[in-house]
C-alpha cells in the first residue's frame, strides 16, 4: 500500500521566542506536516524548542531529527520525552540515531565510542524508551499510547535491525558514516540496497514502518546542471550526471521535482520527506503540489 506524502522541515538556527514562533508559524503556513529540530551543538535545544513550536502552531506535529543517543542517559531521555509529549498534547515524534560527529563529543567531554559501541548504546536507549513509555505507571505520563512514535535513523545493518524491531519510521540519510565519523554520499543503487536490507530485517512485522529520506539539496530552477556544479568539488568521485541522479538532490522545476519524488516513493518507499531549514521556502511549492497524494 502506497502511503500519502508528508513533509518535515528541520529548523537549525537558534532564535529568541518571537523569532522562533514566527518561523514555526511560517512552516505551518507553507504546509509542512512536521516541525523538527536537530541535536547538534550550537543549534536549538531540542525539547524546549519543540514545546515552543507546538504552542505557536495548531496543525503540525513536532519532532527531533535526530537525537544523538550518545548525548543522553536512557532513563532521563524517557523523562524528557514523556514530559514533552504531555506538554505538546501528544504531537511529539521522537527521532534518534547513533551519532557521528566526533568533535561534538569532544566539546561535550563525552567519549566518542566505536561504531559498534555507539550502536550498542543506541539499542539500550531505544529499548529503555520503549519499555518506559509503554509503562502506564511512568511519570511524567506521555499523552500518546501505547507510546510516543519512534523514528530511528541510520543505514548500517545493526541500526536497520533495531529499526525493524522498534521504529514507527525509519529515516535514511542518503549518506553512510565512515570510521572517522565523516559521511559519504549514497548513490541510488546503494540506497536501494540499504532499503532492501531493512525490508528483509522487517519481513515479519505486522505493519510496515514509514520510510523517510532527508533531501540534502533543494533548488527550483530551469538550469539543473548549474545548480549542482558547486557540489562537484565535495563529490569528486561523481560526475555531474551522477550527482543529478542522487536521491538526496531535488533540483529542477516544481513539476520535475514532484515527479522525481513520486518515482522515488515507488522505487524506495519514501513517503515522508524532510528538508533542511534553508530549503523551507524553496521546497514549499513542491509540498503544495504533492499534498494529499
């Protein structure tokens, strides 16, 4: 069954109360379904920002995209999640991943574990969240039952197995983490293989999870090639044509981008699409084109 599209925007710049409320209201006006915040240093504090976003708006859900599990004690995170869900009247979607930025761990004086260690901690965190948020005796009590929806982000086999067990939404970043904490972009074929791996792990689920993709570049333009040329220096192993074929690159007319996203939904299953804040206005006509389909 094909899921209808929905759209999220990740708000990345800290702001005072008035500016934050205005940006959240603008996201709602533009038709975004979810207002999201990341979990990086020098960016908005996740939970108070989400409470403020919910107070400023009426329709959108709010969520983290995504929490760095390494920053959080699982029991304390369950408290923050439940309290935020209560204060947002059940509009919270909690996104979480293993974390990948070494320098942020160093600044916070938090050990940057091996990839295996980070995924181990992610699993412990997700298991504790699932247990605590389903417990009707947990205080504070979340508004949503049986628990707050979980989004798990990542591409590796162990994260995808975890997502197959617990995630309501699985987020694919279109990039893979390297051992040094850097990221390398995934071509369409490599991304398709990761989605296929997830589907194999999730074969016994009673109901399929929603699949999400973060669009890293959005440009509404008549000159697609000119738009992507600045990317080539960051992707020297890819040709101009190959960059244009990347699933995380949405470049062209509104109609062309909309058609690309329909094709990607058919090929990969991505029905929930996220953009970064700098693309919020540019992507809005695509949201309008695809809303309700």
